[in-house]
């Protein structure tokens, strides 16, 4: 169903949204969406760094056993 919207349909939806909510509300909403995306990306990067740090510390703490020395 959504595959058949096309560019004219998207433009019509955008015009209806602008008429219903006004320019100020739409720009404020898009600003909040941008802040949310930025916070999500920061969280993903922080999580990745934390995982890398923990795996590096775990690899450093592993000591070879007698079985591994042979």
C-alpha cells in the first residue's frame, strides 16, 4: 500500500500537515526529532566504546594456563 504513494502523494501529505499544524509547530517538531536522532547516535557510539573498552580489559586479564603453554 505505501509503495504506491510516490512524490505527488508525499507533497500532498506535506501540504496537509503544514496547513493543519502551521509552520512553527512543524519546525519545532523537526527540531525535536533532530535532537532525538543526535542523542540516539551519541548513545550508540558510547555503547560501542564501552564494549570495546570492556573487551580490551577482559583480553588483558586473561592469563595463559598450563594447557595453553604446550
